[in-house]
């Protein structure tokens, strides 16, 4: 169970019970304000339940830092620093040959390779404060590239493709879900069409969750 202290937040999560297994591809759908992101914040350890427990591998006591390090979280609005494209994806300014090749592959996967290589400074191009030099769709693709580069065992997508047109979204979703059977993916969207690659889809409504 979870409820916000603020009176502005009127919804709560009641008796939420959800099991996510390794390699699952889970979709969570619901209207804006239904509690989808709250569930993810609980799952990632940013919030703590008022009642009940979150278990990792059936254990209640786990190191939150280790757990969060196993996650790649892609929110709807991507945090971008006033540094290079390369740094915003890899968090390193100098890459070795293997890392450069990995970055190139990731840029191709998220449909940014041609754009980046059309720039004078290519991956060394500065993005400006908050990514002012990128469109909304490009920012989201950069966030996905960051997650793919990190190569975490668990990927969480929170409306991560909402700013993309349907054709680009389809290509990127296909890329994310293809060839990564070993990864666990939790994807949130208000559109069921964005969850077409998920094995299970859950709907959040009135503070409860149910499988569709």
C-alpha cells in the first residue's frame, strides 16, 4: 500500500501485488495520474511502501545501491547535461576502441547515427543546457541509447517513446526487444500499442492493478 502525504495527490495504491520474474517483458498501462509512475518509483526504491514489502529474489533486505545499479531507467523527460553527446550516453569523454564501437552500435539502434554523424563535431557535439539542441524525440532516443549502452539486466521504460512518431517508435521498440531475451523489461505507457512486444500487460486503475 502507498499513499502520498500531499493532499494534492488524491490517489493511493491499495493491496498491490505483482510478481516480475527474470526475463519477463512486462507492460503497465493506465490513464495519466493512475499511479503507473508511482509503481515504478516503488520498484526502483525511490519511494517506500506504507504497508507491505518489496522483495528482490524473495529477500526483503537487499542493498538498494546494488539493486539500483542493476537498473536502467528511461523516464519520459530525459536529464541531459551541458556536455557532449558521447558523455550524455556513456558518461565518459574518452572511450577506447571497443567503447567507441559499442557507442556506434547503440546510436544505430536508436536511429540517431545519421543525425550525429551529420554534425560538425559528431558525438563530441555539445548538447546545451537541458538538451536545448535536441528535439523531444531525439532526447528520448538519447535516453534509450544511454540505457542500452549501460547494458543493465533490467530496463524500465516510463513513457520513454511518447515523443516519437509511430514509425520511429516501432523501429526502436523492435530494436529494444529483439535479441535481448536475457533482460527483464518493464514498460509503462498510456498506449497499449506501445506495449505490443510485452509478454504480460497490467492495467492500473483506481489504485489497483490487474492483468489484461
